[in-house]
């Protein structure tokens, strides 16, 4: 139907844009799907099992992702019985199509129901910075949403690393960075407090390492020492037409839009 509308000229293009926008904000966020990946990338010891649940870009707000939808997400995530759950940033939404935003504490209470034996870890996304005016002015500190998650019992990560032991007792590292696009330089150009060097400096032994990013662009600089990089931000392209993502918030276009990506032996999900 959208393809037919696109052939109708100016009015058709407007209808197409409205249709895709409506789908992106009202329908797509309600489709709670689980994607399973089983892999053993180079740098991860064969036989060292770890079951991860990865959640990115919740963007809780009304009408697209109300708190009852977040509760359903939490229930489904726990039902997967992960060893470790990681949250990759952007927990709220404001402006535009949003009729109601939630306070950081409201979102934190909803996500506090997540359970995993090795814990629940969270990093910041660009929106978490944007919605904290004081942090944006200072260009440092911990955004209010991340502080609220920490107060709710979720372990907050910045630029650094955490050494854990898996269900079999063998150690592994979870490295992380802050957002790469928190602060605007000029139109469509961003910078952020992400420091990959600080994350890598946390490694003190040869245990395998995972890396948590919000934006995937930093993957181009990740060394083979990291077995698997996990990122969000792109919403999987969110809206696709003829199988192609229409817009992806990345300096690399659709290169890191969605799914499991392998480049020169390095793996990004």
C-alpha cells in the first residue's frame, strides 16, 4: 500500500511519510519480538557458556511504549532465564509524537524487575544525556536516568570494565563506554564522553571480553581482543521499505543497522 501511495506524486509522498511515521511511533514499538543468536566468536573460549539478554532503546513514553509495555518486556526478558542482562541506553522519549514522558524514577522502577544471577548492567545513551539539562550544561557526570537506575538496584557502567564469573565459574570481562553522540557540534555532527581507551585499559588479564556500546560506530576501532561488541541506537533501522532501512543514525549509513555483523574476524550484534 505504501509503495502505491509513493507513486501518487506530492500528496502520495506526504501520505507515505505519515504512514511510516505512524508505524514507527505507534505500531512497531508494540511488536515485542525476541531474536536468538548462538555463537562462539574468536576470542571466546569454546565451551564457556554464557546466556545474555540484551535490551536497547526502550524509549518509554506514551503512546508508543507505555509502562505496561515495559513491564511486558521485563516479564519476557526474565522468562528467557539469562545469566546476565544488559541495557544499552535510551530509556525515555520526549517531544515530537510523545503525549506523556515519564520521570526517570518511573522508568527505573519498571526496569528494576529485571532479574539475572550475574546481575543487570546498564549504560547511557544519547537521549539519557539530552533529557538531563544540568548534565548537558556541565558535559560531565551521570545523567539523571542512569542515577535512577542505580538507585533501583541496576549496576551502572561508564567508561571502564567489570570482571565477572560465568555460571561455570570461569571469568570474563564486560567493558563499556558512555554515549558517543551526547553533545552537538553542529548540524548532524555529534561528540560524546565515550572513551574506548579507558574501557580497554580496564583489562588486567586474558579472560574473554564483551563490550557494551550505545552507538555502534565505535566498532570500527574495537580490537580483536574483544570477543563480541553489543550496541543499540539504530533501532534496527526501525522502518524498512523494500527491505532497506530508510534512515539509520550512524556515520556509516546502513552498515551497522541491524543483526550480527562480522568484519575482519570481529563481531558486532
